[in-house]
């Protein structure tokens, strides 16, 4: 009897704890935190991260590897550690609320509060803050300094100008201008170089650009020289001997472009435009300075450039790793406008041509890119020999082996751009060019798939989607080797009318000895010369995939002398983890595997320590600290402790069989206080296949296109997300075949209220919902976002964000029709909801925005006005000037409120909101939202 009493009390306590938990509401979205910009110091002892709460100011936290707080600061962004782990730097932003209030008072932009630079010293446990900072930079691979630009002249006046101090030996001829100039975009800003250890500073006035060398201790900057102690030009500061050198001097109107060092800092390249007139064809000149030379030398100008080309101000300048070559861009002359014409004299007509490679809408969006197009060219610094690599015939160039390689890879998609309008394939022809002679050799024709160079540039390699084969090309012998011919290294589950994609590659081993490729589950090592291979993992039997984790972002190849870390994922259980592999003996061990979704670890540069996250529906992805064994784990962050106060939810896998006999999997999300003896309203939400995301955390937030899972489960809803298997030509029917039996299988379990089931989805999901409600009345309410109602009219539409025709989408990719409307007219009609819209009995909420660049918004209008014509209960939301989904927070919040009120009305019997009762008249737009609930009596 005592045992029964104790059990009864325990059950009562648990029930009470659930009943006492809060239910999520829209205001709670603003209390939830997200983690951004997490980093670990090079020595592995310190972690820095930002905590963001909705649209509020970011909050920075610095902790030690035990999770203890070292320092925190409000309004922080862009945190970073110095390479020696002695300092943390970050930007301090003005209070967002203050900026809003000042904007409300019509304060001009240049009068608004500016950013500050914060420098925290771990040794002294002290923060230094510099106000009015426009930007800052630190050396990438060495330490000791920070350089920053100041926006406000008043800040500079308070500081001592130390340019003449003994800290820097100034070899320039100083001058003084009689007229004082203001800092700004035209004249430049004041650059301050600060020694982080001594806090000593040097100020260089009216600087327009600045850069640290990656490895050598050098700083370069450009200055207009106005109201300054130095002449206009380019200066290099050697921070080893404090020598400041004027490497280039010119008038203060000179424009500089692409300023860049070699890694050592002993070479500097830049483009200069010395012409002060407003000619349209800019007479750009290319310059190079090398340490030990007093001034930069001109390498190229309009007179010496190859015929028909000019030095580009937009092409990147960089040096080969061995610093024997300078790479830059050559461009064709610009199209010159007649500037004497008045607006009323200019003809405004678009001429579209049937056989031009790019559709006019694509060209229009790429006008700026076309105007900036340049072709990679090399100059050998030993003799100033110019070798043009890219050209109009081969506009794309990949430089190999960090610029040291004998060959570069060229490509051109031009011949296949027209057909890509309907195929969706980005095919290219490939060639190699000798960087010493400029000789070009064609190696591959019409390869659909990206071709790249191996790290040491001994091979070109890639995956051809046409024959689903990985291949290599030896750049010396030109030998083509098909590595995976006849083998399954392509997507085994491909259900679109397009050639299957590959599973990708892990990378190459040292000296291009081998390449590691993925099949569905395993990692295979291939000899690039003869195609021989071996399986390094054994995941297929257990349905576990292995994928290489790159721990060093500068890694160029997989080092066989070190152990490798693989990410593992089990297709059946959805568990993930980390696996250690020893390439010396081709053996490995599972380090950790669990019912979580693990992140890619971030490794400390100089230690074996890492930070990573693990998440599930119930567990937020807080930062965890460990080493590469993952045995001892320390939780660093705990940003959402309030979650325990709310009725949350649980996620599980469910299985059923489609009408076509396919075994299917999906996710069922239940409220935390789920009682199997009760019946719950359910919302079905899906896209294609989502069950691999079983252990993804769903923090409450005003989503831009989908329901917030935790929000709805907290409020007593079930959520069902089914996977879809598609039959080519019949996407709508496929969705019906998979979704409906999934729903009925859950109804049979007894806890789903079959009379209160809703469905929600966006874009492709929105289309499928629009189709489903023409075929079934199982749904009491549906929200369909950005749906395609008419595949025939949509086929000829434009994706306005890219300018691409939508034809490829129907013939070959997501829409899966498999051909044109004139080849398969019946398929287009059968799959278009508009032709069966009279059969819809489900009330619909449609959201489609007038700036949608993915799905033409007239599709949503077609859908809505037809429903309206038939008197079907329906509502249409258009967030003005918003794209495929509402991005502005106020609009996202509005969408989530309306969607919740819509579903609560139909699935829970809540009162109807005013906006559903009478709409929101245009005269009230933006004033009255109509959220008020209307009693049934009204």
C-alpha cells in the first residue's frame, strides 16, 4: 500500500510540475538567446562568444576553459583573439534603442554615434576602449599590433600626432598644407597603429586604405596627404626596424586599387589612377615595389598593355607563394557612353535575342560584374615578363599550388549557357595554360560539374554528372583516368529528372599522392594515376556515413602522419558522433556517438583542444570544451536556462508505408506533457525529406516561412513532418501518396484529433499543400506560402533574384515534371492545383510577397483570386517589398501572430481575429493590424 501511495504521489508531482510550466507566447521569442561568433584562443585556454537576444544588442562573454567568466561586455560584435592569445579585440556598437530614437528625431547619419574598438588584455585584466572607429585590422599570422581608422577628427585632435616620434624613422619629405581638410570618404581617415603591449601609438593622417602583410611584419597604407606631415602616396612601415618608406608619391587625387602584399611583406602590388580628369576610360597603371628598392616600379600602363586590354582596377592582385610572380587582372576597354545626351534623348529599350547565351534578365543583373570583368595575368618578377592566362576565350582561371604551379586551369561556359536555361547544368570546356609561356592546351569538353586543381597542381579533377564519374587529368601527360566508372559514387536516392550529384570529396593527401572520395557511406582512397582504390571505413553495413572534418582551415592536404577526425551519421537512428582514423594502419575507433546532432569542432591553433556543440529538440546547442578524445567535456555556455520553465516538446521517428509501398520515415513532435490517452490537434509541416534533422534544436523564434515547432508543441499541438519519395512526372501525387497514409497511421494510434488537423509549408512545401487540398478534405485548415498554383504559367516565369528562367526547374530539378509543357501537357495540368481548385474545401491562408525573387508572386494571386471567385474561405498576406519570405522582424512577428490565430481558430476553436472577420482595409494598412479576437456572438 505504501508503494502504491509513493508511486501515486510521484505521478502527482510530475503531473503538477508539467501543469505549472509556462506556455510559450510570441513575447517569449524576444527572451530567447542565440550564440554567434564563438572562437577558441590559439593556446586553447579561452573561449569568446556573442549572445544575441532577438534584435537586441549582442552581449560578449569571455570564459576560461573551465567555463568561468573572465569578462563580458554589452553591444559587442566581431570578436577575435590575437595569435598569441594575449588579447581579445571587438567592436562596441552604439545602443540600438538609442540609434532608433535618434533616427526618430531625424538626426543625420553622420551625426549618429559611431563604433568603438575594445581591447582586452588577459595579462592585466584590463579593457582599453577607443571611440569613433570606422574599421580595424590585426595581422593574420603575427602579433603585437592593431591598426584602426578613426571617423571623427575630434578624436584625433585629442591624441598626440606621433608620426615624428622616434618610434618611426620617417624618410619622407614632409609638407604642410595651408588649408585644413576634413576626414571623410574623399580625403581619407586617420589611421592609428597601436602597439598592443606598450600601448604606444602612431597616427597617419588622411588614409584611404591599409593592409598588414600576412607573415612579414609590414604595414602599407595609402594617403591623400592633405593637411598632413607626409606627402600623398603609398607608404610601407617595416615594424621590425621601425622604418617608414614612401614607396610611391603622387597627387592627392590619385586613386589606388588592389593594394596587396606578398606573404613576406617584401613585395607590394597596386593599381594607380593618376589622372584627375573625368574620362570614362581610366588610364590605370600597375606598380610593384620590392623591399630594398626606394620606389615602386611601373610594370604596365595603357601604352604597354596587350592590345585591346587595359589594367583592371577590379582584378585582384596577389603573389605566388614563392614570390616570383605577381598576378593581376587585364580588362577589355569599357563601353563609352555619350554623356552629352539628355534623359529624354536616350532610347530605353531591352532587346532580347533568342540565341544569345544569357537570357537578358540574367545579363541585366550581371551588368556590374560584366563591367568589372578581368582576366588573370601573370608577371614574372625576375624579368617582368607578362603572360596572359585568362581571356575572352577562357574567362575563368584557377591558379595552382598557391601560385607556384607551372600550369593554371582555364574554363569557359559560354557554349552551354543557352541550354542551361532549361537543363540547369553548368557545363564548361576546360584547358590548361603554361604560366611561363602562355601556351594553352584543351583537356576537357562539356563537363557538367566543377573541375579543380589538386593542391600541388599535378592533376585537374572533378565529377562529371553526365556519366556520374569522378576523374583526374594528369597535367603533364594529359592522361584522363576515370576513377569511379561503373561504381556508385553518386546520389543513390536521387528522385529528380536530372543526373545524380556526387557525395563529394574529402581532399588530397600530400604531394597529390591520392584523393579521398565519398560514396553514400564510406571514405575511399584512390590512386589518381591508375584509379586503384581501397575503402578506409566500413559504414555501409550499419548505414553509417563517414565524413572528414577539417580542423585546420589552412590545411592544403590530409596529412598521413597525423590522425584524422571523421564525422559519423547513422541513417537509421539519426545519431551522430566523431570517429578517429589512423591513416598509418587504416584503423580507427568511435570516439563518441549519441542521440544528438554534433557540430563541426573548432580546434585551437596551437593545442589539441576544441569547442563544439551538441543539440537535440530538447537540448540547446551550448558551447562545449574538450580535447580530441572528447572524453572530458566542459559546458562553457548556458544561454537559455529559462527553457526549463516552459512546456517544451520531444521528437521521435515514426514509420509507415506509402500508397506506392515504400517504407517511409518522418518526425513526430509531441508536447512535453503529452498524454497518450488524450487527443491533440496536429499540424503537418513538410518540404521534401527532413527526418535526418531529428536532433536539430528548434528554439522559439518568429520564423520567416514555417511554424515554430517548440512554440506550437508548447501550446498543445502535435507536429508531423513526413519524408517524401517522388515519382518523376508526378510530384503532387507523390506528396499525396506519402503524406496522407502517414497521417492516417498516426490517427490509428489514438492520440490525434482527426477532426482538427492542419497543414503548413512554404515554397515547394506551399505548392504541395495547394495540391493536397484539391485531393483531400483531411485538413481542417492550411497555410500555403509562396505556392505555385499553375505550372503552365510558372514554367515561363523568371526567378527575379537571379534572372534565370524557371524552365529548368520543371524539366530537370525540384518540380520534377521531366519535360516541357508541349511534351507532357497532361502532367502540367494534373500537377497544377488551379485546374482542380473548385474541389478545395479547406480554408486557406496564403502568404506571397510582391518582391519574391524565387516564385513569381502572381502565382499566389492566381491561387487567391480563384478561391475568392469560388467563395472559398481564404486570406492572402503580401508583405510589401519583401522577398520569398518576410525578412524584416516586424513582418516576421506579424506573420507568426496571424498564422497562430488562423490555426487556433480552426483547430482549437479559439475566437476569430478581426483581420479574418473583415480583413484590414487599405486605408488602415500599417495602422490597425486586426489582431483583436471577435466573440462568436459578433
